[in-house]
């Protein structure tokens, strides 16, 4: 996917998130984020949007903390969210391709990183908001979901903060069944997981399913789809893969 595609997805997903939050109401519980209510979800995502936009707009080359969301609720909170989301979309769309700023995963450019990361951040939390609204959440597009699985496995969980660890080396396979060559081999050890595209080694367990449901399952928003082999490895993922 191209940067423009991610910005378009970010735009759509943010608007859907705000609408779902208003339908659900601020007090509604968020099933995918235990302990959170919709106000927490909207406040968190809105703060992340402003944080991300600041790197691109202001050219910060070192990490900065995410500011706390304001003490708002109801329509005032969703209006604040929409303002920050609109600013993020517009900032990314207007930024030069060679903008130089801090980013925390490998990417062709900082702009490509922020567009991709914020599109996936917002899509997962849009699903959370729609789940809180008690309707049927919108589906995640197949190509976008496959990209998100790749970002999660080869990016987010390649960082030191990943808690997916094993005292002995183990190998997990992840397969999106509706996307050609969308296969990942995840090597687990006492160090952060190391993931490669393709079936590069025999695996003890495979988690497989259509890209959209698989993406949400790997983010612990839906039950894992088809699991074959040693199910304890899939359970290890489920218990330890939360991203902080």
C-alpha cells in the first residue's frame, strides 16, 4: 500500500470511530480494552493523533511523551477528537515526502511510517468503538489487514518491549488464507520475537484465517481463527502479545 492509501484509510477510520463513540456513549465499556470506557478510548486515540501530528508538522527528531487528553466528555470529547484527527490527516497529506522526524519502526520514510502506523492505530480502535456501540463492527479490508499483520509481527513485536517470550526456542506460523504469500514465521526465544516472511522453518503451531479476522485476532480483538499444532503456543501469543 502507498502512503496516500494509508492516509485515506486513516481519514475514514477516524470518522467511523467518532461516529461509533457517539452512538455508544462515553460510559459504554470497550470489550477489547478491559477497564476502559469509550471516553478512555476516544481520549487515548485523540492524544495519539496529536502526538503523531506533532512529529511531522514540527520536525521533532527525538521521542516526546504523549500528552494527557483533556478532561472532556460526551460531544465535547468527540469534537476534540475530530479536530485532532482532521489535523493529523491534513498534516500527513500536506507533508513533503522527505520530511525528517523521529519514528520508531523501520520504514521507507518517516512520512510512510506515520501514515501507516496511525492508520492501523485508528483502525483497531475504530473496531473497539464499534464493538462498544453493540452493533456489528465494519470489516477490515483484506490488503490493509495483511499489511497490518506484517507491521504487528515484523515491527511492533520486534521491539524490546514485546512480552512474547519463551524459555526455549519455539516457532509459530501465521497465515492469511485469502492473500497470496501472506505467510510469516515467528521465532520465539527469551529475546524479542524474530519474524520472517514466508514459511522459512517447520512450525510447531499455525494460526490461519482470512486476513481481516486474523488481523483483529492477533491484536486480541477477536478469537484466534484456525489453530493447528501445539495450541499452547497460540495461547502464549494470546496471553502475552498485548502492545503497550
